[in-house]
């Protein structure tokens, strides 16, 4: 499957280099050097966005709000010269799937794009998962509560599936990081706590238990 990727970065030389590397993987790439230009293309619904945070007009945080308002399931990767944990957490709270601090090797970005596309557009799995009033449809990456669909970001859904398929099993923060973000993620494990908090807020009937000093566990409904 040929995926479409939209790249937004105002550093022209870096933009060109990244486009070249992404296109070498067989992906269709469209690039922008301003947030406003990118915002006008949101309705085109690419398979993945790569956003620089520090743009001269509409910044990456403003842009992801518009992207997620149009389609919350679209994967987003942030790239930024700012390497602060707070920026990473804000990005994840807003629904991003990854955060890469500059400078980075173009191949690192390619590897992360591959992993996110593989997770987001995996071959559908048959069957469904029931947990109390919740019904999870893996083939559609959808969860419903008493027939009403609940909007989850890609990362929130990945966390849900991780626990729903291993009910009662304690998960350390490190295990969650590897399963949800991939083993090439380097950053604070605070992002796990933030993701769990968001899932708890959206799925209030989910018995997601904190195991102090270890991590989390989903208790049987």
C-alpha cells in the first residue's frame, strides 16, 4: 500500500532532505514550509503528518488541533529543536504519536514512520473484545460504550488493546513504552502516566489499576 505523508518544516534544506528519504521508501510525500499552507490541505486526509513545532505562522501545536478536529485517528509525528519533556508531554496530550528532537538522522525518522504506519494501518484482525459495557472492534480500531463510539487517538487505542488483550497482567512503564511507542523511543516514562490518565478520563469504567512501584494492570470487569 502506498501511503501519503505530509511534511511541514520551514527549514528548507532539511525539508528537502527528509522528502528525499521518505520518497525513497515508496511513499507519496507533500511538503510545506508554513503552517497556514499545511492547514489548507488538512481536508485531503493524508495517512500521516510530520510537523515541526516552531513554524513562523501557525505553529505545530495549533496545527495538530486542526488535524485532530478533522480526523482524530490520523497519526502525527512532531519534530522540533526543543527537547524538553514538557513539550513532548504537551504533544502527546494533543494526540501526537511520536516526538523526535532535532538534530536527528533522516533514517531515524524513516524507521519511526514505518512503525507508526504499520500500527495504524495494520491488516485487520477478526473478532471483537468485550469488557463490561465496552466493545472493542480490532478490525476497525474502534471502541463503543453501549453502542456509542468513543473517540481515541492512535496511542490511546494502542494502550487500550495492550491491556484488553492481557487482562490481569501487570505492565511496567518500560513494557508499555516499548509496546506503544516502540523500542527506539528515548524519553521520560512520564508520557506513560499521561497516556493512562487520558484513557482513564475517556473510559471511566475501565478498571485500570495503578501498581505502585511497578506500573499498571487492567482488572477484569
